[in-house]
């Protein structure tokens, strides 16, 4: 058994049984090992950014890591943008990168690069296997490291000879530590802040945004009179009927500052201190008032739900009455396609048990309130801000949950970064309905020109934010990769097209034209 087969068997034994890949010469022994090892599903992508983004979406829904298989430093480089997003989302992932054979690296062949240095800023754990006898052991360590709370990208670099030389056979996965529980001091300090009689907010992230955590937060808020909210961007949220309605801190700085105005206490339950996404002239970086006191109930890597249970018990809130969302979708929008008409239609069209992947960027900002009383669903967001995650994230989520419909809300500019994901969706016949909001511009950046105070903006600058001349045709692009679709120009046809896509097996694309 060579090193590559030892590694594949180790991964499968450790529960890592899906690999998103774009392999090259150095990875051929790993690819060949797939035919000798049962239990590993290998999914080809046409771009490494699709592989890394799909592994992210898979792990968020399966709640266990997938692996990637990338080709040397340039292959890793192509996947780094979505590794950045995965790192910010604390996604568990085993990222395998092939390299030249150990004895070949000294000759500075054309594809030689410093892979470890490239991987470190985007990974929580990095290691290069020194020989074939160590590959399985290193793979086992990577699986364990990926699942070290709250989850991280573990990058294992595999020189060619460590794959083809004789290996050790599969290795046992080290024990993965359970999440630490918070201290009594943290619970009591949080209770004191929330019962101070001053305006207070319980700010949630991570596992607190699943149904049970949301219910606990609602009981605590009902008991103490505090507010509760989620961070602006979250890896996964339970929403819709049966869940608890929750607002997020708005993205625009002025709106966020107004939302948090007057607060004296913010209790952090897995969340971070709220700061602006970017710096802007004459606007604050910290979004809450300067005199706000922050109290840390739980870090993201700690057992946040247990902390909320303990806090609710401390406050006598475990049986405080709350109201869960009832199924009461809005009436679907009609007439002209725009943010105001799209939002109620999305709320009306989300099917039961759906996974919604949100990369609507500017068009999608208003979708959240109008979807809170839709059918029960999960909402996935971009945590790292590097665009081009939507289509790969939807691909991975569909692999993890083949019986659940996936609705990908996608900006046209973002879609072009990783549109190759459509080919993988067609090949694997994944149940993904992709809605492209085609405004033919980087609309969010037009607003950012104003926010940063750019002066004397002319045609050259505006051309850099314009996606016309020539116009993109997403229906043709999708068909070229095996995905059927249609273009719609009004809400009535939009509603029919999305309903058709969601009810039809396999992938489907709708290009919604926004004037």
C-alpha cells in the first residue's frame, strides 16, 4: 500500500468521504487510490476556487469536513479566495495540496513554489509530509485539526514521492477534544449586564443561531428586556416557520450605528465586537457607542448553546414564554423586477427544508426581513467578503444534503468568479436553483464610491464598475455547461421560473434582468 492509498483509507476511516478536486500530475497516485478504496466520493471541479468553496458549503451542512485535492502552489493559489472565506466561517476542511517529489524541489522546476508560506494565512494548521511512512499519520492529524473547535482549514502538503512510495497503511484519527464550557464568572457577568436596567444587547453567532440557541436567546430577552441580534454575516442560520425571528446588524455603517445607538451593554455569545466591514472617512470603525461595555459570555470555540442554557437558568428564563415564527409568507411580488418586488417573492417561493445561499450582494440586502416567515430553511452567507463563494457554496451544500432543495441567490458580478460550478452541478445532477440578479454592474461599488468620498468620478472610473459592452448572457453560459435556464424580465415570469427550477430535479438557472 503506497502513501496515497494509506492517506485515502485514513480519510475515509475518519469520516472524510467527499473530495472536491482539480488534480494534476503530482496528485495522480491519490486519484488512482480512489479506485482501490471504497467510500470516497471524488467530485471534479473545473477551477480550484470551486473546490474550496464547495468543501466549505459541504461542511456547513454536513457538519463534518470534506477534503479538497489541489495541484501544487498555483492550484492552491487559485483556491485561496474561498479558503479565506472558509477560514472566516470557521469551516472544518482537509485541504490536500500536491507538491513536487522531495528530491525534485531542489531543481526549481517551473511549478516549484513555497506552498507552506502561501497556505499559512488561510489555514489554521499546515504540514508537509516528509515521507510516505508519515503520510497517513499526518492525514489523521489533519482530520483532527480540521475539527478542532470551532473548526478550521487544515492544509496537508503531499510531495509526489510521499504518495507513490510504500506507506504505512491507514492511521487512527486522534481524539478530537469536546468544546470547552464557559466559566461561572462569564455567566454571572453576562447576567449582571443584561439586568443592569440599562439598554443591553445579546449578540449571537455560531451555534447560537440554530433553533434551540435562538429560543434560549428569545427567552433571555423576554425575561430581561434586552434586545438580541445576530452578526451581520453568519455561516449558518436556522430561519422560517418554527424558528425565532432575529435581525442582523446592518451592513451600511450609518444604519449599523443607528441600530446600536444608546446601548450600554453588549453581551457576546460567540460573536465579535461589531466593527465596520471597511473604514470610511469620518465614520467610526467601532459600530457601537464608545462607552458600550462588552461582556464575553462565550467564545466561538466554546459551547455557546450550553452557555445560553446556563445563562437562562441563572436568570430564571428557562420557561419564559416566547413566540416562534408561524408560516405566513408574503404575497409574491408583481410587475417590474427590483429589490422591493424580489424580496416578497423569495419569501413566498422558498420551499420547505430549503438551503438558501445568499450572495445577492447589493440586490439581496432587503431579502432577510421578508423571508423570516417562509417555510423552514437554512440561510448561508459569505463570512469572509471575498466574492465568488455563492455557486461553489451551493454546490457543496447540495452534495451534503441531496434531498434538500438549494436556492442560490447570486449577483452577476460575483457569479463570473466561479461560474464553472455550474458544470459540476450538471455533472453531479445537484438540486441547485441559481437566480442571477443581472443589473450589469458592480452595483455595491457604485455606493462605495460615495462612501469613501471619491471625488471627480468620471467615465474611466465608472467603466470599471460596469459589466456591459458586451452584455453577459447567463442563460447561454449555463447551457454551455449543461444547466438549463431562462431569462425573465418581469416578476410574474420570475415567480414561475423559480418555482419551476425548485420543483425540477437537477440544476436550473434563472437570469433576472434588473434595469
